[in-house]
């Protein structure tokens, strides 16, 4: 059985969407991260772990989990070398999982969003599929062939960006704007806002890592 960990981070959370994600997995481990714990508190959801420096969470909420529950809480000094979301990802890996979904990893702070996207690499290197989801986006890293059926796509659009270097021989079959052995550079915006034209999109490349974003308008 696949072991799924859902991380509730402290960015923007659309409650109905987040609840639908949680309800779609019968067996899961939930890790609450700093302000994201307030979402869990609102919906009376008991996580298995709570992590963070708690510099943005309501005192009432964290006091409840400290005093009224037995949920393990790992509190960190705000002056630390990793973001709260990165700590949660490393905690999930230490506890063991095959798949990781991060909610509350997007919002108005682009610096926080980018840090969270980069943190997906920690899970990828550990051999764990990890992705960021919000109501309009699904973001993941890919280092091999990807097949995506149009009826199963998260949104109307998909975009590709090289992660950590160049991507060689990028080929897109089944896309509105196909490619054939394109050398994708870090400053290349060619692969923004493409669409799946046929029943299935096939993405192949010979080296490198891709950021795959499936997106839709709100």
C-alpha cells in the first residue's frame, strides 16, 4: 500500500479544495506546518506531527495542540537554516512515505513559493514523488518520461522549466505546441502555457530535471 503524507503548510489555503484532497486519500499521514495548523484546527483535524517555529500561528491554536492533544510537536528557533516546509519534508521522509502532497505552499510571497518548489528536490533525491497543489496549480519535478492523459490533467495548461541546469533533447508529443529534441536552457520561456492537444501528452528528454506545472485559471 502506498504511504501518502500530506503536508499542510502556512501559505494560502482554499479550505474546500484542501479538504477534498485530504478526503481523496483514505490512508494518509498529516503533518501540520506553522500557520497551516490553523486550517487543521478550524476543521478539527488531528495531524500526526506538527513542526515549525510558530512565529505566525495563533497562540490559542498552538496552545490547544500542546495542552489538549498528544500530537508530537517539533518546535524550532526562528533563526534556523531551513524553511518550515523544508523541515516538514525532511520529517516526512524520516517517518517514511512513497508520496508527498504539499498544500499551503503557494500564496502572495513569491520567495516562499520558489523556496517550496526548490524543496521538492529533497524528496526527488530520496526517490519520493512530491508535488505542490493549490486550487489552480499542480507542481512537480520530473527526471524521466512523463505521460499525461488529457482527461486526467489538473488544468487546461501545462508549462515546463529546467531545474538546476539545462534539459537536453526535450520532445513533446500530443501537445498543441510540439517539440522535437529541443535544448531547453534555464532562461528559455518557450515552454510556458502549452496545452494537451491529443488524448495523451508524452514528455521525453535525455538529461536534466524539469519543473512541470499543470495550471488553470481560477
